C-alpha cells in the first residue's frame, strides 16, 4: 500500500486560512511533525508519518490537499516526480516502430508528462526530485526492458523527435504566417499544407487564423519533419469531423513507417488511427499509472467499462453505455419553438437555413464541417446576430454559451455566482445542488477565472449557462478541452437538465461519441458553394447522421461488445455493404 500526499499549490492560500491542516492533524496534535510549514509558508506533508485519516483533506477550506492510498502504484515503478507532495508518474508508454501508439486517460493524469519524458525535454528522475539520477543510473534501472533502447538513444542525443503541442492557440501570439511557421520543419511546406487542407493559405498570419487553422498548421509542421519519433498531443481539438478524419488518416499512414505516439480524447478518432493503446489511470493532479499496451479495441472497451482486468484496478464506478439504435423521440413531446427560413449575408459568406421546429425536452445536435454557418445560426437564434432575411422566434428566453471562452477579471466562481444570484433568471439552488456536484465544481469555487484551465473553464461555462432559466439553451462546442470522462459526464448533465426543465437545447459539437450519448435529433450543415453554407433539419439521429456521413464519405459500425460507434476501414466489406444500403451510421430498425 503506497500513501500519496499531494498539495495543490495553486489552490493553497495560507494567508487566508487558519492553518486547519496543522491544527486538526492527529499526528501533529500528538507531537509528530506530520505537517510542517515549508520555506514558502505552505504546508509540507510527511507521507511516512501520515496515517491517512483524511481530516486535513476535509478541513482545508480551499480543497488543496489530497491523501490517497494506492495499492496499484509501486514505488519501484515510479518514473518521475515533480517534488514533495507533487504529481508523480508510474511507468512509461513504449514507442514502437511502424506503429501508432495511443494514450488514453483523463486530464491531469500524466499524458503530457509522458510525452515530455519520451521526447527528452524532461529527464526521468525515478522519483528522486531532490537528487536526480544521471543517465547511466537511469539506463541501469531500465536494463532488459523495451524502454532501455529508447532512453539510451535519448541519452546519446541521436533520437530525432517531433512534438505537436497540446495548446495551439498560443500560435496566435506569433508574428509568423502559416507558411513560414510550417516551413520551420524544413520539409515540403506546400505538400504538408495540402495534405491537411490548408492549400493557398501560406500567407495568412497566424494571429488571424481560426482555432482549426492553427491546429492544422501545427499538425502540418509536425508531420513535415523527417524524424524517428512523432509525439502528437490532441490533434483533433478545434477540428470538424471532416478534418479530424483527414488528420487521423495522415497519422495512421505515418505510423506505417515511423514511430508515432498520440494523445486523443475523441474515441472514434483514436480507434481509427491507433494500433495499440496505453490507458492512464490514477488521480488527477496527484499521480498517474500507465497500463501495459493493449489492442485499440480492447483498450477503449476496457476504458468504457472502467475495469482493468490484468491489473485488477477499477477506475470507474459504472460503465459507459451506448444504445444500438438512436433514441426515439417521446410521443408526449410537443413543439416548443419554431423558426422560419433564415438567411445571413456577410461580405464573404452567406448562410441559408430552412424552417424547423424544436420540441420540449429535446436535445438537438448541430453537425457539419467548419465554416458552414453552425455558430452563425446559433447566434441568430440567440440574438447575437441579426438575420438578413427571416425573423427568429420572439418571446423565447435564451441561454447561450459561446464557442470561444475568455477568462476576464480576477473574480472567483463563488463571487460570480453571488453576483448572478440576484438576477431573476439565475437558479442558484439548481446551480448549487445539481450542477456543482455533477460537474465537480466545488474545488474551483475559490479559484480566480484566469487561473482556470481550459477544461475547468469549459465546465464552469456549461454550469453557468444551464443555471439560467430559459426556454432554449444554445451551447457551442461544450466538449472542447474536456477529457473523455468529462465529455461523458457533461453529456449526461446537459441531457438531464434539459429534460428536467422541459426546455430545448441546441448543441454544436464534432465528437461523434458525445453526440451519440446526448442528442435526440440532428441539424446538418453543408457547404453550399465556395463561400456559403446551408442548414437543414432537425432530422432523426439516423437520418441526420446518414446525411452528414454521406457527405463526408465515411461509414460507422457498432462495436459488438459495447455498441459504441466505430469507423469502418475504407473499402472494407462492411463499408461497401453499408454504402450500398445507404446506412452510414445506424442500421434500420
């Protein structure tokens, strides 16, 4: 049994508390130095003296302490530790020649740390943060394992590595154009841009690029390099389903000749491009354990079940379940909102949307490639944009979450909620009793908005949107920055909130698994010429997905064990059979 004590230093504010962690600690009260004040005036917890009572965890007003008992994490398998009472990683994934290896796990569990260690940007310290070992000792530690050869090449400096960073929005601060940025890879820039769909955009400044364009530029730059190992962190963020599949195909092809390690939260895309997968489990911001490699299908099914049989570890209380057929709308639902044909013209873009109706308690997914007008349509209904033709429904209370979130000001979530509680349309009781526990917001209540991560800010934005009493909830890309578990949980929370409130929700997103769990029906957007988009629906899930995937040219099947959607290999027997029947996603009932 390994006891791990973690202090989340960004949450710890000793000047604003009464030192409850020391005052209530039983060993401290018995005269033992289990918790002492460190040089930075923050507590230091002795793991050897800690009895695991958890009193300090519950007494800390900022939820800054975690005490964990972890039988699955052996000290001898520790690869890296960032400091006393800090995050630690056990085991490393193993890159394989002519294989694409996937990493799957929640945020804060060590995936990006593993990539930094595999790339040589950080040197494994085997847990000895205060006395880091030299390369010779590290190689002796891994003697006889698959990792020895990889780490040996890193030690000699003869392993060429290309890394695609996780966060690509920082490229907006660059003075480079898309072309000059990709050209840094010293490869065929034109070919690289053409492969990801950025042909003709060489001269566009990164500061003016959309999120998807920055992501594609980062992928193009990484793949353009001629190296031994490619480490690719979350390549599908900001991308629509068309570009996700295109990038996945490129990575899959690259893995046929090179070593590739990829982190991805979109399970359909990971399933499509990876040959094998390591699961990462543990406790966010505390420790992570890398599982042994598994075949991709087995790994994803294991992840959804929450039980790792080989290591006898359960990391999910209940499995994630999919249905064989799309959920059928209830006959008791009646029309809540209807809208006429709408048009919006810009100098370089035109959107047309056909008339449609939305039903009470219904969740409608909005799907389609980027730049087809999905967000514009949502803004028209929200009143953030005025249509050129047509009149959006009036007298409808709307709650809107935008696509891009900005953390402005120094207010905490608690302060923001107190300010909103005075508004008539803000249901503070629902927020505190339902949304805070469901979206795990309690640890974030005292954190200033600028200090929230992308995933934390997304969860907060979803909660604040749902806490407003409205007829129509318009939520743009709620799965962005969320890990797999957070996406599954957000889908349940969104669906439950809409049904309980008797409202309607329109959800713009690109994650097929997320929409499969969440949506009752779909609106589908298509390109309608060079600079025009067309929106149709809502359709049933089956018809909507068939329309979307027919335009993309991809078919999905159902996994026999979990019923989750899986991409068919192009030209396979199932792919040809489903195309012939016009069934790209759901088999006919």
